[in-house]
C-alpha cells in the first residue's frame, strides 16, 4: 500500500511526530511511505521517501498557515514528477485540508470552549498560541467532515470529539500512543545519587519532576509553584524539564519572587528525560487538558509514583492511592497530593511505583504496531 503522511515534525522526541516516527520505523517494510514534513528524522531512508515542505516553523500559527499553503503544492509536484497515486493520505488533526485519515491528538474547538479563559498570559506568545488554537478550530469541522477515519489515542478524546462534532461518531478509531516500556526501566548501572548531586539535590531531599515542552500555564506549573510555596518544606525539590530559554527565565523570576529559587531546578529542554525520572520520588503534572500525556505513561513505566490531575488517557489506568494520586489542578488540590506523597514511606512509594509500572504494560510499542497493522489492513 502507498501511504502519504503529512506532519509538521516527525522525530522520536516530538509528542505526535514521535508516534508517526515509531509507526513508520515498524511498518516501512510492509508499506511504501512518503512523508511530507517540515522536518523528518528518517529511520529508514532506503524504504521511506521524504519530501521537505519548507513551512515556517515558528510561531505555530504561522506554521499552520504555511503548511496548509505549501504542502498541497509539494504533494502535487511529487505526484506529477513520479507519476504515483496514493492509497491513503494521512495528516495530523486539521493541519491539512485534504486527506482521508486524520491522526487527531487534540480537539481545539472543545479546548477553546472550555478552557480559553485559563490559557494564562497576556503577551505575544499567549496571543499567538490562542491564534493557533483558533485556526485549528476553524478548520476542524471541514476536515473532520471530509475524512473517512479519525484515529485518536484515548477514550476521553473520542468522547470529546463526538460531543463537539456528532457526525464523527462512526469514523473514530481508538489507538493509544506507544510507550517504550523496556527503555523506561532503570538500568542496573545508573548512578542515581550522582545524578541527583549534579542537580543540587541531596540524599534526604524529596525530588518531584515536572515535564513539559512548553505551555507551562496549561500544564499547571503556576499552581504547582503556589502549592510548593504554601507547603514550606525546604527538603521538597522540584525539577522542571522543558521550556524555551525565555519562558524559563520568566519562571525563574517568579520563583525568586516566591522565595523558591533554592527549591526549583530548571533543566531546560532535554532529549532524554529518563535520568530525571529515575532520580525522582514522584512525577507531578497538574494539567487541566491533555488527550494522552505520554510523559505520564513513561513516568509510570519507570516506576515513579504519579501526582496528576484527571486527564484523558491517564484516567483509564490510574487508581487513586494504588498507582498514584489523582488531584484537582488547583493549588489546594496539588498541595494535598504532594502532602500525601511526602508523608508516604519509602516502601509505600516503591509499592505505588511498581503498581504504576504494571498498569501501563498494555500500552507497549508492540501493541501499538499491531494496532496500526490492523488499521491499515481495513
């Protein structure tokens, strides 16, 4: 089967593009793929064709517009040059106006309807983020009405799309995102004490980890910092992984104003978050909107107790008090969840972490690949 994949950025570390990357790597011997993307780390150049779409990558709103304009031109040129027809055209969400399959990881209209007032921030970055959501939301009815199939990663997002767009009910296929379970296990030679020391974390400190590429407001970092300030526990440390330099600098100033600079560590963007997970006593994500928080699944696979809000995907496996702690994404709710973790014993945290790892076993990469095989066979 000849399949065209349209995605902005396809590489292992990208949340959505990483799913496409793993699927392409696994199925490129069975199907002939051509990838139309602004950036692509090709896992098999001998089998996968790559057409670079020269879209402007920043800001996201401009990427959305330029990809919509340029991808069809590059696609048509490729077809005319190579005289090929594709059996399937697959894109992400409403990032392209044509195609038969949408790989959907977000419902922008529902998000704006329910959470627009909670986006936070008044600067240019926030306005451009809002514009990107608005552009996606405007295209969603058109794209979802035309496609034959919509692949989503969680039951929660499926329900959300059906509520927002009732006409998609018969088009949705639930296919959870992959978790590389074996890769998340702590290796026997990992120097946990040494890595914690490099972060400035002592042996008696209790380290929590927060991970987000950006969107710190939506992910709940402001409320998390408020909760930490109210707890007034010097031994409680927070490591923040992710964020561009200007965003980190703004939050570093906030921490200084809140007298938290000795407790909050900003690690910036990291290609590999595993050492941070292996060094933490807990993973905390008080986000108020996710459709499949992959890093939460990875934290669970690494055996780290979870302190997270009730999110799509996560709610399908997390049982409060058994494999983590469910919280409300408010300073009071976050403080209560962290307090429960702080007051737990080391053995209790070990038990909860082991239960978390066991609960995400059904989300392994092999299952993901088999589900995509079945999907393309339909």
